């Protein structure tokens, strides 16, 4: 028998002192000779009591023949010869020093009573040995996964991100996760991975992929989840490359630094501070979570109310780093038809009211049962206003992560199903427990449901099975009811109508929306929505990146789309008619190869008709605020070399004339940037163009080959005329 086996049996005996199989252990052999004059039983007993006092690891119930066989007269642990022959896997043996090092961080009480099971009577010796070895290996996995949990305080003081065992990120405080929740079975290595699901998606077998996600019971500590969530979110995102440039650039812009502990985060107004659900995140993890949310607010100012966003972000940070968590949340926020997260108060109300309507149809018996117990309908509606918190705030994390597996793949319909399943199971429990019925009036329905979720007795897979077992509950029906409810609420708000009586919808109060500090100087949500509908070149993320590059005074205005080749035609004449009087403008070009680039033009194009102080027609015009940029495939800004040189040498006050060629236009073409090349040149019919290195901006060609074919050109005005 190994050292690990002795420790394991000691723990088990400590949990169950009246063990029915203790007499069976007396048949194990004891050593026949001892080198010490002291009786071996007293010697190992003193040694055991010393260890127990120092480490709290070995309980008194190790005083058994099985324990005797593991200790020799010199008080040193040794394997039992009877068992050692079959224990060839050296990785299963836990060194005593290893047990000492982790025992202070893991109290005996952390291990559940059902963790270690003794072999049953009548089993063969080999079967008993095999069973004990499995239990020891499982215990060893638990210990390994919790070793890093005590280092967070030290990491905080050193401003270092702690290292946790896979799949958990460094943002998790492992000591806050009960050790028995970390278990994953040996056969999880054969469970489905993202690659298997992706292959089905690419083959168009979405239904099979959906059922795999539902049925594969990944544990809390499953290694599959390290990549699963990120790749599912990437599948939903229009931007398949989850790069880190935009995130860190925005963090630097908002906070002036990327150091986590130097960022003073102010949460945006759309977060409900009453429900800051961080699960098992460390203090560093909480700060990282709030920083991600602040960047989401910066990038998506149209969000006015998204209470679940905090809890979702914190859950993502359990398995990924800060940048990936941001990219995943951005993918969910930008998802088609907002199918993942509600982003306004009226949408939030529409969802909980839709949950009541759908519940009365599909689990009608639960509603009628509560009515028989004297629970009024108004109280049921009040409880359903908090249905999202039944899941995100009350359920154990083991259940929440399995729900999130399905939610990330299928959308918010999963959460609605889970809410109805919880309500159904709660009512079923009430009917069998008189104490729950008696506590309903004093505790209230919502508090009773929350308490039920906190102490839920069914497994995560059973909960999912109950949720997806609700019949005739289709995605199309959910969407239909939510849309109709939202339209009704909007009409009530516009008309000023009110409802009265139980079950009727009351007109929601007009929300008071406060812009976050991080949103100052950004285009309004109306402008962004308008551009998103009209533009085939810029995404909202790209528009906001451009916005961060503009001169500060220009950010006080709102962008307006002046000209697009898709609507106004490919003509230089039309371009001048619609654009020339506006100053400044943003010129954006998208090529047939899907490159996106352009220029900030600081001066109106009508300047081509003006003469200089000598009475000559101006060949070039513009100012040093003009710059070139690229958005796809890389993000970069190329400002005037005069600015760059003055930043490098404060005494430099002028540049050569060839580096001051900003804008040029005639009846054949327009050019931005000159000097030994043209930064951007477009021909008279806006079909073809050229980009080269130029002295004005010291830029590389904005597309690899220099020549390009135009797919669409768009011009935005920053000041309304």
C-alpha cells in the first residue's frame, strides 16, 4: 500500500467513524520485527499525533491494522509489500512532503463524505486494490488543482497574475472553489472537443452540434472548456481574428495605462450594481472584469441597460484572459438580433414578461399549484422579474458553467428554458415539503426560489434535461412572444397608456440614461446606428477606432454619411458636388479584396479652386492634421511626418516641401499625400486606385500590391453644414 492510500483511508475514516468494514482490515499483515525498543504501535501513534497537531491532516481513526502495515519501527512511511507489487504506477504515489505542503491550504472538511468509497464486501483483493488506487488518483488531482489557490494575496502585492492549473485562468481564486467541484472523470479525455463541434457546424449539421453541447457533461474543471467558450464566441463574431490591439489601445486611451492595479474603474450606468456577481474571481479578477466592462461601454455606447453583462463577463474570465473575455463579450453584444443579452430596459422587461406568458402556457400546472397555496399572481410576476438572477446569482457555479455552455451556443432561449425548469422544479418541491409551504408567506416567493436554487439537489445535467424536455417550446415561439411583448410595451410608452389589475402590463417608466464617463466625446448611439445601417465599409468598432484618432475638437460633432458609391454612383463630379464644401471629412475605401483604408482630410475639397498668395492655382492644399489609416487587415494610423519629427526633436520646426503635399484634386483624379509617391490616388470614375510610400506621411503602401480595385467608397462629414 502506498502513502497516498493511507492518507486516503484516514480521511475516509474521519468522515465516517462507524465504518461497517473496519473488521475486514484486521486481516492485513503487520511487520514482525522492529529495530526500536519502543513498541511500534506507541511509536507510530506518537508520530501520527504530531503530524495531526501540526497539519490537521491525519485523523485519529488511522489507528488500524491497515495503518500499522504502512509504518515501520523507525516512524518512516513505507509501502505495504502485499500491495506494492500491484501498484506499478508511480504517479499515483503521493509523497508525504507533498501532502504536508498542501494540507494547510485544504482542510479535511473540504472533502465531501461521498468522495472516498471503501471497497464493498465480497470483492476480490485485486478489485479492492484497483478501487483504492482510483480514489487515491482522484484525491491527487484535487490536491494539484487547489495548490495555487493561496498565492493570490502575494500576487496582488507583487502586481503579478497568479498561475492556476488548467483550464482556469489566473483571475480565479482557487481557494474559493470547493475542492469536490473540481473533479473531472478520467473518460473526459474522450468527450467532445470544440474541433468535433466545429466539424459538424462546417458540414451544416447544426442540430447534431447543438445536441453534443447539450449532452456532453463537461465538469467544472474539464480541460475542454479552456478553448470551448472562446471558439464558440468566435464562431458568432464577424471578426474571426480575436486580436488584442484594439482592446489594449482602448484601455490605454481610457485609463492612460495598461497596468491593472493603476486603473481606477468606474462601471457604466447600464450595470445593476446590486448584482455584481463575480463568482470565484480573485480581487485582481474583479478589477479585470470591471475593466473589460468599461471597454465594452466605450465600444458599444448604444447599450443602456444590460444587468447580466457583469456576471457573464466574470464567468468568461474563469477560463480565459482579459482580451479574450472582451472579444467574446463584444461578439455576444453584437450578436444577430441581440439574441444573447438584453441591452435596454424595455427589452429586459419584455423578456421577463415573455417568461411569464410562456410559463403559463407550457408549465401551466406550476402556476395553478401556487395559486392553490394562496400565492397571488402579482407575487409570481414580481418573482419573474428576477428570473435571470435565479440562474446567475443563486445556482452553484457547477450548474452555471454547464448552462453557459449551451447559452453561448444557442442564445438566450436557453436561459428562458432554465428559468421555467427552475420554477417547475421549485413548485414540485413545494408540494412535497410542508416546511417550504409554511415559509412562503414570510420569506416571499422570489426569496424562496433563490433559496431553492442555492441548495438545489439535482445535477447540472438533470437540470438541462428538464429544461430541454419542455415540449413544443420552440425558438420561433420564444422570438414571437418576446417581439410582440416588446412592441406592446413600446406602444404603451408612446401612447402613455397604463394597465391595471393582475397580469396586465404596466407602462414602463421612461428610463433616465446616464452616459458613462468613458463614453464622453464619442458619436451618439443614433449616429452609430445610422452609419451601421448605411455603411458597407466601416463597422462600429472601426468607426470608434477612427474616432479615437481624430483631433479632440472634432469629437464634439457627430458623423454624417455624405457620399457612397453604392447610392450616388462612381463619379468624381458627383463626389465634388456632395463633398467639396464640407470640412473636415473622412474618406473610407473598401477594395474588392476586402482591404479597408482611407484618410482624414482636414480641409474642404473646394480649396482646389483657390489661389495662393502669389495668385497661382493651388496644386496641393490641406494641413498637418491630415492623416492616412488602414483598418483591414491591420489597424494603423500614419500621421504627418512633421508631427512625428517634432515629437522626436522638439527643436525641429520645419520639413522639406515634398513632405507638405497633403491633398490634391483636379478633373481627372484626387490625391492624398505626395513626395516620391502618392499615399492614395483615385481615378476620375472611382473604379481603380493606387497607393504608394510618400514623404508626407512616410507610410507603406496601404494594400500589398499598391494597385487596387474599388468596391465601395464612403465619405463622412464631421460638422453639419
